[in-house]
């Protein structure tokens, strides 16, 4: 039963993460926001592990891979996305950029996980990047009031690379790591690194409003527990490329949610770019019969 509902539930929960970020980011600097989220999630997992010590042991062998997964999948991905949104990048465009993850995962999986890459996949990669440029390039205007800042765009790309790397690492090493123990280490390592960055680069100006607490609670429970554990479950039952293909559904879901929650309107050119991107990603991750080239 879980195998049937997990993909759709994952897309739904994951897409709401961008909404939660936009709700909470006005009340806390991005690195503090992510660090607090990771610290709470890590603490809750360690409390759960105190009752499951025998079945979910924490050993030296799992610390390094879990830390690397955490710093990429959570630290770089979440830190990059939160920072991008805090600098004005719309939730829909943030979701679109990181939705290119399945394309990159397919490329790296071909090299490091022996998952084949075909000519069709290469064409899909080109289309996906074209669609991304169609959406983003017209809005990069350093002086415009409705522009995308370069630093926000770079931060989002860092998030994309982090999410891609974390997915590959989780697929490669995660099967040998107890899920709860490994995730607790991931969250703790991420919290320590991001709180260090926050202390160096940010002011601790956190407003504990109802909106911030609500957003933080949702992100911890629905995303750090629900979506992440679903992602690990899906990766344990499918290829990295096939699981990552679910990300191409996230921009559409996020756009609908952003329309209702924030009245974020989507221009015709953005719709065109999104369609091109989705089609390109589908070419990469969809079922294909071509002979692999890599």
C-alpha cells in the first residue's frame, strides 16, 4: 500500500516546503531558520532513538557517510533554497530550478551508480536547460523592481547541486545505514554547520510569530520527517533516476499552491518554459528503449 501512495504523497509534501519557506522566511534569517529546523528534527529523532538503541544503533561506520549526505541533501539544498527565497526568488521559480535535479541525477547515476544514460536523455537535458533559461533569463534585471538577483539565483543553483549530490550519496550508501540513526546524524551535522554560518553572516533577529512557528512546525513534521523519510523509502525501492523523476511534478504543484497562498501569477512565457522543462525532464527519466551511450 505504501509503495502505491508514497510517490504522490512525496510530491505533495515536498512541494509544500517552498510554501512553508515563504511563510516563515520574513521572520528569521535563512541560515538560522534551517539550523533551528534541523536542530529540532535531530533532537526529536535522537529522543526516538533512545527507545530504539538495539534496532537503530549509531556506530562510527555510519557517521561520515551520514554527515556527507546531511550537508548536501539538507545543508546545501535547504540552505540554498531558503537563502534564495529570502532574497526574493519566487517560490515557483525556486521549485522550477531545483526540479532539474532528476536530469542531473540521471547524469551522475550513469557515472557512479551504473544507471544507463541514453541519447534521449541527453536531448532531454538540453531541453530542460532551455526551459529553465526561458523562465529565468528574462527576469534577471539587476535594476528592476520585479527582478531576480544573481545571488538568489546562484544560491538556488547551490541548492540544486546539493540535492543532486545528496540523492546520489543516499542511493549509494544509504542502504547500509539505519534510517532513523542516519537521518538523526544528518540533521545534527547540518544544524551545527548552518548555525556556524548564521553566527558569522547573520543577525539573530528571529520573530517567534504564529506564522513563523506554524511554518517551522510544518517544515519539521511534514518535510523533515514525512517527505525525507518517504524519499529514503523510495530510493531503497527504485533507481535514483526514477525516484528523482518525481521532482518534475513539484513546480506545477508549487505553482498552484503559490497562486492560492501568495497570489503569485505565472506569465505565459513562464508557462512555456515550464512545459519545455517538464518535457525535457520526462525524456530523461521516462521509459525508453534506446541503446545506452554511457
